[in-house]
């Protein structure tokens, strides 16, 4: 009987040691991840998202039963989880399956033909599951960047990037997804982001300028066809409204939103009217003020200082993406980072531009700040890819330059 307590104590001691060893391994793994991942980028993204959450709260505080803040918080938590997951996946593993990624992207967008529903606008860009909405074109942006980066880096390594056949294949992949988005959802805003992503990635990859001139000629030739057959009259009016006052002579139609947004920003002056105190914001008269026009809310309530803070945070995020890409010693890593930076830059310039009545109102959110689960989750996943590239720099023999 005396051996029983002794044996039990020995078992407990061994179990305790095993538990301590396992705990130490977990702690070491977490410490290693924090040390090697891009913690700085994650912190800046979280600061931006919390800032955006305050603005969303301001736009919805007088709306009974509105769950936008809760949904945004859930999206942020999911986004952080995806950030960690994507940073642990080697981008080369994904890129090597680029053909599969293309077919998955095309199939995902094609679901809009059957189940596509309108969001706050008239396009059918959303898949709705109760109160949850998923925007396929938003999610596919990241897959598109990986696909194009794989093609460009492969052609560059084989020194055939500037051959007509290589560029034709790249343009066909882009064109297929671009046309599919327009036809399936009429989501012009998301489709145009793909255009700028591809152009910037082509330039960074080393495409010769003569091909840009040729591409410009093709775009000029194709524009009348796209204008007539792919764009609706509403899209044409949206594009031309900031530059043609005859489209909305009264200012109460298609230009009413951006004009009211610009007035809200101007009313904020330097220091703003105070968070939760903006007259236009709190009146609820500005449509989509928690999504497309969140920048106007910041301008009215937090003034020039609040707007500059948003711009500064986004500039830091975009610059960090490029910085990680340049230091990756790898053409594919650089192109993925540049593609993601181009995505954020395009959306930032267009969103702020339309809030100031400088660019067409085509429904693009402000990254990390606007309300939108698809946008938040996608942006955090993209940042996770950036972090993963930082964690796994290639040997110098794979150096881009």
C-alpha cells in the first residue's frame, strides 16, 4: 500500500514536468512568431481598425438595433485569425497552385449569377446569408494578385516577360476576371481596382514601356465598346458626374452624395465638431456614411487632424507592404507585396477622392476604416501574406535585382 502514494506522486511529478515542457514549447513558439512576423504591421492595422470602429459607432449611435459595430468587431477578430493563418502559409505553396486559384476565383464570382444580391447600391455584388454579406470580388482581389505575381515572376525568371505570348496570357487572365465581375455583378468599383493592380505590377515586374503604349492604344480602342455594351447608363453618369455639371444640374441627384460629403468635411475645419457631434453625420442624411463616406465622418467630427491621421496610417501600411517586398530577395514576393500595396493605394485614393467630389462615386470602401466584413477580413488576410513574406526571406541567389 505504501508504494501506491509514491507511484502516484511520481506520476504527478512526471505529468507536471511534461506539462511544463509543453507549455514552454508553446511559449517559445508564440515568442518566435511574434519576433519573426510583422508585428509592427499588425499593430498599425489594428490601430486603423479601432479608429474606424469609433467612426462607425458615431454614424450608428442613433440607429436603434443597428449591429454594425458588433459585426465589425467579429470581422476584425476573424481577420486577425486569418492574418495569423496566412502568415504561416508559404506564399510559394499557394502560387504554385495558380491555375486552381484562377478557377476557384472565377467560380466564386460566378455564384453571383445565381445568388447575387444588392448591397446598399443597385449592383448584385453580394452573397447574402441572413445578416452576413460576402463580396466575392473583394475576396478574389488577393487571389488575383497571387496568380498574376506567379505568372510575372515565372516569365521574368525565364526571360520571356516581354514576349507577346506571355503578356497576352497575363491580359487574358485579367480580362476574364474583369469581365466576369462586370457582367455578374455590375460592380464597376471593384473591377477598376483590378485594372490598377495589374498595371502597377506590370511596371514593377519590368514590362517594357512600348507595351504600355500598345496597351494604352488597345484601351483607347476598346473604351467605346466597354462604354456602350458593358456599362449601364447609371455607370456612365457616375463616371462623368464629377466633371460634367450638366448631368445633375440641380445638384440633388447623382452628385448630391459627394457634395454633402464635401460640405461635411469642410464643416469640420481643423479640429472638427467633436466625435459623436457632427451635425450632418448625426442627422443621418449622408447615405453610406459608415461605408463609402466614412472619411466624411472623420472630416466633420475630427477635422483636418482626423483626416490626416487616417492618411498617415494608410501611408504607413502601404509603405510597409512595399518595404517588406523589396527586402524579400524574391521577385514573386516583391510582386505580391506591390500588388497588395497597389490594391490599398487605389482604394484609398478613389475613396478619399469621391468623398471630396474629385473622383466618381463607384462604391469603394476605405481600407481598414469603412464598415464591411468582406473588406476587413480580406485586408487582414492580405496583411498576413505580407507578414509571411517577411518571415520567410529567400536566399540571396533568388534576389530580384
